[in-house]
């Protein structure tokens, strides 16, 4: 849920973001969340959100992009911590109500 708050007017996918070395990481995946069900592992590097590059964004800005209308999909371009340099696109459905 990124920083523990849901931005007004939107719901998330159940992750907490962090900045490390100029990159946005998925630092926590909430158990039972849609991100957890989508098998997004903690430690993944976030490269894109719905096609928008997150490099140069703050955690707050990236978190705002993750949130949107309930039951809508958001596509994350992530680099899994154990799969090398490849980037995978993963579609995750936003929660049905604010978390």
C-alpha cells in the first residue's frame, strides 16, 4: 500500500515501495494481496507502471501510479530478484476497496 496510505480516489495492489540506489523496489508484498497472488516477490525492481518508466520518480509518485479504480488492472514491468536482468510484465488487479 506504499507508505501505509491509499491516495484519495484509488486502491492499490498490496505492496510497499522503497527507493534504493536510485531504483524503486517492491520492498514488501502483503500476504493475501493481489500482488501476492500474482507472485510478485519482495525485492523486485520496478521499471514501469502501465508503460510509464518509474526511473527518476519518487516513491510517492510511483505509488500514486499503482493506485486506481477498484477492480482495474495495472501492468508492472518488474525485474525479479532471482531471474537476472530480464524484465517481465505482470498484470495485477487492484483491490476491490481501500485497504
